[in-house]
């Protein structure tokens, strides 16, 4: 009987200490902000997009004209603080033809680039 009580007390004590363990935050991928997306315009070249947003995390293996910008933040403190964002850009003849994802496209996006 004493052994069971001691085992329960030890188990509860160890589980109470789990909140003391330090867990790091883990950011992965391309961190994008709305101000970066606001600089995009339809008909931009791949080089121009790469200059603004950086290299994409994922280039579609079967279609080199689709770029995926993916960002994931896993908080070490709480799952409620986790963030997932994605943004996809489609090119045709080396020019942006479509952009979509977790950001709003500005009105200026629809004004074609003049080269």
C-alpha cells in the first residue's frame, strides 16, 4: 500500500514539473509579410519575384512554373501560438499570371508591369 501511494506521489510530482521544461520555438520556411506581397504585380518575371520574396521553399517538381512559399511556426509554449501560412505563385512564359494564398493581393497587383 505504501509503495502505491509513493508511486502516485512521484508520478504527480514529475508531471507537475513538465511545465518547467524549456521548449524552443521552431520557425520553418519563408516568412512573408503583407508589405512584401503588396510589392507584387501581375506580369513580373521570376527574377523580380525572387528579389521581392526570396527563393520559394517548394518548387513544384512536375511544373517549374508554380512556386510555393510556405511558413510554419511551432511554438514551444502553446499550440495556440502555432502559425501556418502559404502563398502560391503561378508563372506562364516567365511572367506572373496568378497569385493566391493566406495574404490579400493589393489593387496594384492587377496593374501589369511595364518593361
